[in-house]
C-alpha cells in the first residue's frame, strides 16, 4: 500500500 495518496499524513507516514 505504499503507492496510495492519502489525505492524512499520519497514515501515509505509517505506510512508508
């Protein structure tokens, strides 16, 4: 799931 652009930076940080 490291290619999804989420509006919440917190979830993005967790995915990376």
